[in-house]
């Protein structure tokens, strides 16, 4: 066991699964380092270095640079998955999903259902999401609610290095298409991560804090902020439970409902645009199934309904933070 | 600067992951005379709550850490001094300590010991070494589903006078998860191979529960390598076993499901911290871990009873033996230590469950230290 970054934890998961199963391959833009052309191998290891070192161990047959055409390589990955490989395709930014959505929405997500279970699509699409990198409106979105909306897809949003490794291994071993959403501001976070392979089940939420006054549900990078808020609130005698659902689909409804029944108060934090996001979904769940347990109106901490701004000042104001979560929790405490 | 006769009591470091502790309650009042070894303060960590005994003697002049306060490892908890030391000197000492104190950053401390792994016969074995003494080494072997971290209170204490090796059995912790038939004889052979690889020669063997049966087997098959045996709530001394615990431990996939079962390991369930549960769940998620536990459980338990029988082989054992049992053990009843031959030293520790070496660490450490001292003098 050693301290590993989020980036290293993901690299670790890919490496271990590629060693374990020869059907696992990687494909995407710059994952090997040369945009499909002759050039220095492993120059980049992906735009943020996540796949670095894999081509030297597994070769260019299994670590495939693709042309800059998501329509083509995501489609190819769906086909490869349907015909016996277990591809891990990298959609560099989640914002690029527009040009390959049909391959995901109408092909990957539907094949198993439409062929009566006789076809499977063991595909993982790793993709980078989220604001904070001054990357402007087309490279900063948190579009995971779009995938969560589509039956037939599993949607994973890891919150830490330990979580990322175990959830990615689980994703690669899953026989259904999984959208694996990595927040770009988490890559340098570090924590203790086992060297061995391990898998974390889907649909099992994790309590990162336990308390009886307020339930805070947060996912991805927001878990870190929710923990900071909970730690500050603890010094003011407000005990928070922080629940990280880990997977937006399947969603661990039971853990969220049980916790709200204990606390009677709910704050949901979501970095996605506020209309039809994960927070509205969870709030609707609680309103329909645990309304009588609520002691106060529920609260949502989310960005405004605008594109992610490029101006650093505006971007900082846009992204939910610990102070806003703390204020929301104090407000529901009354 | 250390004033004459003033002794700082600081937050202890229990186990590899501890970075801070929360003061739960003081067991002595300011002004009281305390002796080294007296119960001084209860400290809660994310993993476990434990009583801290005074490391020195003197009058308790100040409790710097207040109940409910969370302090980093090494921070000032209390000040002991003789009666005649003026208050002004105590205050100056506290102020100086506060100015000089730098909390050790996680991972940066040069003195942080870390577990090592070694490959033996294609198998990876993880172990943790503490202490550099030249005397006969001590080997600590954990129980079913445990790992070397279960000795967090035992190992530092014994390391004062011995080199102490806590090992992860095959199937456990950071060791390989292949366990063959999963019986104590196989586990003993793996432990023996590690001892040989480390060049330990003869050692004092200490084993808990399944680890007790393991070191017993080791001492039977390699008597020249066992200087003594300390068995803590060992397997193999009677048929009863709490299968509800075993099955619950195996089944639980989340910390909250696991809690009621882990609480059965202690007489006082309030000691169990969230991190203890998280660590077990993390272990169970490792590839092959649950399969290894299933293999072992299938070998050592049949129809709700223990299969391993050691008590009938006591006569074959050629080394000094002591047995320590928590009186309130809810996993393997302490009555299994009844009716043993007089040559076996048996100690029952009140107010402790199956994890007696964690729950009443100071008492167990003292029993082991006294036992080893006695052997050295012979």
C-alpha cells in the first residue's frame, strides 16, 4: 500500500486489468502519444498523463491511438465490445459526447435489451468532466445527468483515488456499458491505495462522514467539498452524514432514504447544471418516498443555469464550494 | 528546553494510520499523584478507542487536552511534575511546547515504519518489523480475517526489548490470497518459510485465534524454532465457535452491515471506530480475499463446530506455553481454557472479549512481557 494520486490509481486499474484479461484494450485520442501518426511513443499518455506507460507494457495493438473523430472510435469501441473485446475508450472531454451520442445512446445502451440478452456490450468510456481548469464552456461541463437518463448505461463518478481504482476495475469487469466520469481537478489528489486489484460494487453508496443532524449527498469532486463543510459544521455542533452514491446509475436509493429518515434534513450537492440534474432526481426521490421524515425543506447546492464561464472570477463563483454547502446545512437546521 | 522534573505526556501513535486522537475522558484529576502505568486518559481514534496509561510518574499538574478536543499525534496532552515545581514553570513549559511543536505530516516522518513484502515460493508475504533489540525475536500472528494491524497496541510495547515481526498470513492483509487447503498446518508452513527467509532462527511465537492454532502447529512441526508460545483466545481448544459471527463477517459488504458483527469481538462495542470497519471492508474487496476466507472457514469449521483439535496434542508440545483469554469472549468461549494441564499458564482477563489484546492491551502486553522475562531468566 502506498499513497497514490487519482491519476496513478486509474493507471493502476487499467494496468492490472490489462494483465489479467487479454481482451481489455485501450483506445482514444493521444492515449499512446502520437495521434495515430508515427511519432514519439508514450509522449503524453493521454492529455493529462493517465495512460502513461501502458503502451510500453502492452504495445500498440492494445493501446490504440485514434483519429480525432469520436463518432468513429466510440462507434468502433461499441462494435469491439459487442464482438468479444472489452475496450476502455477515452472520450477526452465529456463535452465531446455530442458527436458520438448515437453510438452510446442508440447502440451501446440498447443492444443487450433489443437482442433479448443474447448480446452484451462490455464497454467502458472513460471521460473527463467538471469545471475549475479555466477550460471554458466547451471543456468544463458536468454532463453525467445525460447518461444517467439513459436506461442501459451505468454511470460511475469516483470521488477519490481509492474509489477510482476499485470502481474502474469493477467497470472493466462489468458486461454492460459503463460511463466512467473523472473530474479533472481530482487527478492530483492522493491517498492510500492498495497495490493489489480490488473492486467496489456499483449501487452501494459510501458514508464519508456519519452524523445525525443533516444528510448531505454529494458525488465526484463535490464529496471533497461536502466533507470540508461537514468538518467545519462539526465544530459548530452540527453532525452531518455525507453520502457519496459513487454511481449515479444504479443509484443506491435505500441508503439515501434510510439516512434522511434518521436525520430529517437533506442537502444535495451537484456540479451539473441545475435543471434535471442528479440533485433534482435525489430530491424527487426523497419527496416521494420519505416526505414524512423531513423536518425542513430540502436544499440543493448547484451552479446557476448558465454555461461554465471562462472568466476565473466567474468560474469560481459558478462552482459549488464548501462555504455554500455549510450555509445550506445551517439553513436546513433552522 | 526541558525544565527539571517536568514531564510531557503527548498523544500516542497507535498503529500506522493514526494521525490524531480525540480526548474522551480523563481518569485522573489535576493535582493527583499518578504512577507510570495508571489509567490516565481515554483516547478515541477513527479506528478504536483505548485507555492510555501514564508513561511516567508524578503529580498531574495540567490536562492540556480537554475532553472532546482532537489533537495530532505528539501534541501535548498533560504535564506531570513534582509538587514543588512552581506553576509559572509549568506554564512556561506549556508555552514553549506549543511554540516548538510541529505535527508530523502523514508519511513524512523518518521514524514511520512501514510494512514490507517478500516473495517466498511464488507467494507474497507482508510483514511489519518493529524494534532492533538483539534478544530473541517475537513473531505475532493475527486471527481469521485480521492482519498485522491488529497488533497496533502490542507490537510497539514488545519492540522495546525485542525485534518484533507482525505478519499477514496467506489470504490476509497484503499477503497473497492463495491458501491451498486453508488449514493451520499450511498457514504455519507459510509463517515458517517467512521466519526462515528472514533468518530469525528461534522466536517467541504469539498467535491470536486462528493465528494461535497456526503458531501451535509451527511449534509442533519446528520445535527448534519456537522458544515459547503465547496463545490468545486460540482456535483448537474446544468445539464451540460463534458461526453467526463468522457468517456475518463473510457476508457484510458495507461498513454498516459489518458493525454489529465486529462489535461482538469486544466486550465494550463502543470501542469500535469507523476506520476499523472501513479497513476490513477494503480488505474484503481485494481480489481473492473472500474466496480465501471461504476456503479457510470451510476447512476449520464443519457443521457449526471447530474441526481443528490442538488440545489433544498438548502433550507433544515441547515449549513453554501460556494462554490468555478475554473472559467475555463471544466468539470462542473462555471456558476452552478450563481443565488444561498445570504446566500451561492460563490467564483470563476480565472485561475483555475476543480481541483481548486490543481491548485490554496494557494487561496483555504485561502478561507477555512477564512471560518472556521469566523465560530469559531460566
